[in-house]
C-alpha cells in the first residue's frame, strides 16, 4: 500500500512534465510555422503588387470599369490580392455558376481556352480590361508568347461585330 502514493505522485509529475513539454514544443513550432507560411506567400504577394502597380499606371481606378483576370496557374489567392489592391475596379467574380474559376489551371482547360467562352464572358460582364499572367492558354489565340504579364483593353464593339480576339483586344502593355 505504501507504493500507491509514490505511483500517484509519479503519475502527476509525469503528466505535468508531459504538458510542459507539449506546450514548449508548440511554443517553439508556432513561429516556425508562421515563418514558413510567410515565405510561401512572399512570391504571390510580390506578384500581386507587381500586377496592381502595372494596372494602376495604365487604368483609371473607377468602379465603372470591369477587369477579367486570367491567371493560368493561380489557386485563387492572387485574384483576391489583386482585387483588393485595385479597389474600386470591378472584377469578374472569381467563381460563379456561369463563369470559370479564374485560378487553379481552369484557364488552361480546353473548354475555357476557346474564343467563344472568353467572348461570352467579356460581353455579358461588360469587361473593359483583361489581365493575363502565368501562361493562360488563351494567349495562343492572341498570338502572344505565354510568358509575361499582359494588360489588354477590350474593344467590345469589335467583339460584338464578330472580330477575332487578336483584333478586339488591344495590348496596353506587356511586362516580361
């Protein structure tokens, strides 16, 4: 019976040590996790600022203009970063039941690399400008190299008249 108080104290001591060790481990790994997360977001943040600076230099920031953001490899985060940085410009929604998701390689799926899909979106949403970055496959229709950052002005009258995308989208600026 004399061993029971010893076992009880040892169990309590072991439990306290285990709690302290677990707390210490989580305390030391949280800063590492935060640093890792920030390192992963550094490139997208830099890219979003680069896109926003380019657009700000060439497009008046007004809610009357609508922008279509074609990002071939984005998972969606950069769409929201750019949208935030370019407020009050209107953007075609990142996701809707009618239009594709502008990220996650969707702009490289055959259904959305056809001129008719892009033409329908630009006319129905009254798009004024198109930003193309990170290899959206639609660039091949515009006879543009896949790399770089492109800003196009949309000439809706030409699109309505049935002109090709290459003639209906006029290049404002290309940044390698």
